[in-house]
């Protein structure tokens, strides 16, 4: 078992996008970083412990966390950033295998990781979990049934777990990003999609896409002692996307 006084932060989906930005933020804050992702990255913080895992495979998730607990003894912070999206299609054209895959990663993967850290967190009477929802889980969008449902489920899963664990001093929250400039939304940056980019920027009252580091900052806050009386919340990091609609 590693002998370290540093706090341990496990980040799923930590090899790119919001997850990578979060890994860098927590590393800068002095945490020992453990990343679970289906793919690696040369940009991971120096010294990060990487486990190649598909979070939709529950047995693989459990094996990874067994190894993490064997090495570090416990996990102080779990950040569930692993997630996928699908091409926008009408619900009648949505392949069920795509639905199953998306739910497996976005929802089942989140639950599997939460279950893996909870026994040790409850035993220590301490821990913070931050899941990743989405504005799509709050306001539905056309042709995004599977993604919207998966993220709405993550929000309610977060609330349910927070209620269950309140007396255990384990806090559970989620962030709900708007459209963030990450590989997941990279198609917006293609010249042929400029009109689509402008349309989606305009859905945010700040009229821009967010930066992954801005979401990472919100995650770091929710995991910190500054948020010690905050649990069961879905924090919008969305540039005003869910504040309301307006006509210019």
C-alpha cells in the first residue's frame, strides 16, 4: 500500500475533455491522480496512475477499484466524467444497440464506480463524489433522446445516493455542463458546421461554448471543504443555457 498523505482522486474519462481538465486541476491542487479511461493520453499529469477500463464493464470496474484500494487504501474523491454521445437522430431511428451502449457508459458506468468506492468511504465517514450530468438532462433537445435520458438519470441517481448517504458524511453532487469545447463537441469547430456552432452558442446567454477548465473548477469546488454542506445538487455550468429563453 502506498504511503502517501496526499488525498486520492479517481477520475473516470480522465484522458480527454472535461476529465483531463479535471485531472490537471486536482493534480495542481496537490492530489494523487488515478485515471480510468478506455484510452490513454500523453497529456495526463505527471505521476498519474492510469487504468485502462471500459466503465460499462462492471467486473472490470470492480477489478480496477480493487487494485486502487490495494495500493492507496481508500479514495477521497471520485469524479465520474466518462461519457459518450450519439449522432442526433429521431427516436424512431435510434438503434437499440446504441441506446444500450450509451446507457452502459453514461449511467451504469457511473453507478458501478460509485458502488466501488462507497464501502471504504462509508467506513471512513468521509468522501466526495461528483458525477457529470448535462443541460441535456434538464432541458430536452431534439434528436437526443438517449443522451438526454442518460444524463437526466445521472442527475436523479446523484440525488438518490446523496439522500442515502447523508448520515455517512459522504457528499454526492453533479455538474451539468452546457456545450463545452472538448473532443465530444469537436464537430462544431469544422468549417462546414459554423452555422450550427453559432446557433448553439446563441443558446447560452454568454454566447460562447464553455471551456473544460471552467467545468473542472466547478468540480473542484464541489469536492472541496468549501462545499461541506452541499450534497444532492446538480450545478449548472452552462453559460446561462438553463436560465431561460429569450427573444432578441
